[in-house]
């Protein structure tokens, strides 16, 4: 399928499988929005797409689902803050919150589906959350110049230690999986 590349710049595209290969078909904006609207109408049971049968509307709205999932995660962060204020241990409140969330997931108090989408979203934007800290470091660069040698002495061994432990853990898990597969054969 030979097409002019400029045709795809302003039109949404719709992937389609043809003969076990993906083809990208151009859609005019009207067709794209019509497809989205028809899928919404079919899912919610409104409009002419239902052909006389009444479909159940989806459980909860898209935004509501994400808000409740985010609220659950924030509740565990708040519980972590409470534990940090009550317990005299030098452990950050976020670690308390993560441990509480892990325990709730393992004990079945919170189901994975109740926090999965927002958790995936938050881990997806995780690198973006380091931007303010990096900007703060750049702002204090002149003051950190005096402490550059101790910082490097601290960072280099810790980085090597983290790389080595991550590599060993990955090797151990891979070997364990291979041993389980060999035992099943």
C-alpha cells in the first residue's frame, strides 16, 4: 500500500490486520469520531446502535473509577503519614504507606483491580516526578561544589552495589524459573 506520507499528518489512523501484517488505514476526522461515538453508544445502550436491545450501562464512569482508585492509594499514603507521626522509627511515611498497601493487597482487603489502572499510570509518569528534585539540585549547584568529593564517594559505591544486587537477584530468579520448568518436564 503506497500512500503519500503527508496524508497521515492530519488524519487519525486506524490499524487493521490483513494477511498477518498490520496496515494503517487513513480515517477522516468525521469517521474517527463516528466510530468512537458508535462504540460509546453500543457500550452504554443508547442510540441506534443497540438495535432494540437494552445494554447495561458500564459500572461507574471512567473518571469516577480513576478517582476512586486514586483515593484508595491516597488513603494508604495518609495512613503512612499517621504511622510516621506515631511511631518513633526513622522510616519515611511513604514507605509505611507502601507496606500497608502491600499488606492490604496480599490479605485481600484491597483487590488489585481496585488500584491497578492508577498504579500503572503513576509508574508510567514516575520519571517526571523527579524533575522538581533535579531542578532543585541544579539551583543549589554552586553550594554543592564544596561537597562534590564526598557526594561522589557516596554515590559511586552505592550505584555499584545496587547494580550488582539487581543483577544477582535477576540471575537467581531466572535460575529458579529454569529449575521449575525443568522439574515440570
